[in-house]
């Protein structure tokens, strides 16, 4: 079945460092791809998404590009802030059926000032 | 506007008891999902409701789990004869039409089975 594998954490960086969180997927067909974020004490919220190959999703300085040839959707940010500390989940949704989200295991990111 | 709400926020129950978890989706959203977030299994899909169609129950882990959605709005997830492995955060999400649209998540119900 469909699955998502993402970089295991925890990841600790200093403020203004460059961030990459790797995500690869296995799916039948061409799924939609998502990054969700869970800030401390808050619910899951959508960070960005891409629905077809070569699409780039972006939000709050974060970017991820849908790479069909490498089945990847790596999350990047050029200069992280303390407020980016959270758990990040990569997810996919098949285009048919329930279109439920299949999540990776999550990566806990801590940014130190 | 109001987001997805869930109640209770926390529930502690004894092993073997039944529990009911409630989800109020965003008004106008026809799709509703239940997920479970646990340390061992991560985030996993449980069940999907879309309008008046038969629900997709493919993610329910056992026949002790059931869910209903009344009037196309509020949903209740019921766990019978709870076990310790049922301890998790149960998340509800709704979307405007289906999974192609953004899923909005509620704050979750933290279930602890003692």
C-alpha cells in the first residue's frame, strides 16, 4: 500500500540555519503531497501542498517540490527561527477513493536561539 | 469562523469500559475523517465519511471500533471494551468536499486506558 518515509528526528538547529527534512513516498499513481505542522500544544495544520509533479508548495518561508522521478517531497527553509520549533509530518493523499492522508512518522524540530 | 471541535479533550477510562468521542466538523464540510496518533503507530487513518455515502471503514483496527455521522454533521467514534493499546490521541478532520481539499484538524481527544 501507500507509504511515506521521512527523516527521523529529533533535529536541532541554531537560529538562521538552513533546514532540510527529507521525505520520500511509495504510491500507486500520482498522489497529492503535503507537509503538516504541529506546534507545541496546538493541532495539526497544513503547511504546504503540491498536487502534481514539479509543483512547488510554499508557505511561511518553507518550500517543497514534488519530484516524481525520485518520489520525494523534501521540506526546506533557508533561515529557521525559534518559532519554527514543531513536529513536521509529510503526508500523501491518493487521488481516488477516500483520499485519506497517509502520514510519515513525523520529525521533531527544535531551533535554539 | 469556528474550526473543528472535539470533545472531551481528555478521557481517562478503565480497561474494559466503552467510550464515545465526539467531533463537530466545520459547517458546510461534507467530508469527515478520524485518525489516531499514538507513539508506536504514528498518525493512522481510521474511517472516512462523505455525504450520504457508505463510510470507508478500512482503517478501523478491530470490530471494537465503530463510528457514525448523524445528519451529515456531528460524528461519534465509539470504542467498546477498551484496551490499553487504545490509548492515543484521536483526531478528527473535515474538508469541504473530499481529500483533494485541505483537511482541517481538530485539537484531538487524548484517551488514556488504565
